[in-house]
C-alpha cells in the first residue's frame, strides 16, 4: 500500500474555500504542542492570543491599527501574485515610502506649514514606493532577473538607508542621541478617529483600498487581464495581453500601496521616523494575501486575524511571559500550512495497492 498525490481533473472549489480554515486549525494544534513544550498552559495561552484582545475596546482599536498596513500591503501583493509576478520586497517598499514621506515632515518642521503637508507626504510616499518596486520589475522584464531575489535584496538596502538617515542627517539634536527624527508637527500626522485612542484615518484609507481592489478585479477589463495573464499565460498572449507591461503595472501599484502604508504608519501611530518602524509588515502581508485567497474581502479578514496575533502576542508576553518571537513562529507555521493545504486544491491523496507479483520456480 502506498500513499501518493494524484493531480485532480479540475481545481477543487470546496478545498479552496476551506483550505484557510484547515491551515488555521493545524496551526493552532501545532501551537498547543509548542506551548506545552514551553511549560505554558495551552488553553490560557490561546485565550491570551485570540480571546483577551477581543474583550477590550483599546485592544480592538490596536487590532485595526495593526491591520491597516497589513491589508494595504497585502492588496498590492495580491495583484502581483494573481498576475504571476512575485514581489517579495514589500517590506523595503514600505520603508522607502516611510522615508520619502518623512522627508517633507522633517523639512517643514517648525515652519508653520499648511494643511498641504500631509497630502504631499502621502503622494510622495506612494510615488517612492512605486519607483522602488519598479527596480525589480524592470530587471525582470529587461534582463530576466529573478524578481524574488532582487525585490528581497532591496529590503536590506532600504533598511540600511533608513538607519543611516536617523543616525545621521535627520537625527533629532534634542533626542538624547537616540536614532530618531524629531516628532512630526501636527500638520504632518494622520488624524485620529477616536479621541484618546490610536485609531486613525489610515484605517479608512485601507477600507477604500479594499473596495477599489474589489472593483478592479471584479468589474474591470484590467482586473480580467490580471487574472488571465496569471492563470493562462498562453491564452493571454493570444488575447493580446502584454505580460511584461502587467508586471510593471502590478509592481508599481504594489509598491505604491506599500509606500503609502509606510508613511501612514510613521505619521500615525509612531509619530516620527526611527529604525524598527515595522515588525515585519511587508513579510507578514504575504501570509495575509495567501490566507485571504488573494481576494480583497478575504485579505481584509485575514489582515484582522494576523493583527490579532500581533496584539495577542503582546498580551501573552505580559501575562504569561511567552516570548514575543512566538508570534513570528505562529505566522511562519501558518504560512507553511496555508501553502501545504493549497496543494490539495490541485492534488488529492490516493492509496495505491501495487500488484503482487508471484514468482514461479522453473520445473
């Protein structure tokens, strides 16, 4: 008897629907085992991760704040992935957008600049993120370079560039030598939606991005083109669709959304530019995109779920002394199970019973 993977005659819609839930269930089972190994009560740990944050109003706001960059970045990544273009460097585009937008905040600080500052920061951040994403896209189209490697390597360039700025020319002279800019002026910060909390206008922008992506993919020719080029490249060529142009477009849109998310994070919850402004949003957004089935509404739900793990991880660290890195372990395991379960959409397990061969002696 042998267990083999057999290719399905057609894609399984049912498995595609329940695959994320199976992946989440398997991840939780794995985490229960991990908590037990760490000597923690698994039930209390799961309560701290997934239940406690939902019982407090401030934590609910924090979930929305954390979900904002995740959803915005994941929407852009989903456009790339649907077009079979693999942008892995959204973290770098996030940081470059934060740097570009912060340039205006730094240069106008203390000058009594008008209300134009924040819109200009948002536009410049989106443009910078798009331009930064175009580097691997153009290398892919013109030279055949792997967009996976080039976009990933550019993440480290962005991190070091940001680090140089806040430790050098942009460092706050009154900041006790900490690597940070001065606090942004009020005209350079994202308005709050709830007084006394941290929920800001960026959450509304994220919802608008979700709605725009849903319309693009569901009701436009360009959305149809993205799907066809990714799912059936040969048919797309016969239909006159240009895959290279689509790679450029999807990378630019993805980078713009990542850059926009970057400046919203800096001008919103953080309030100044510093190293470590991202706990890995650009990489976690990859999980969000696949967990959400590359669907805008699914990405919104997945973004809220992954944001819950961030806030739950912080609460578990405080209440149960569980290392915060366990949250990253959770997210990594979740991505593994999502990709593993997705293989069942195109393949299925089958038991094979090989024919028994009976040897007959000569005689």
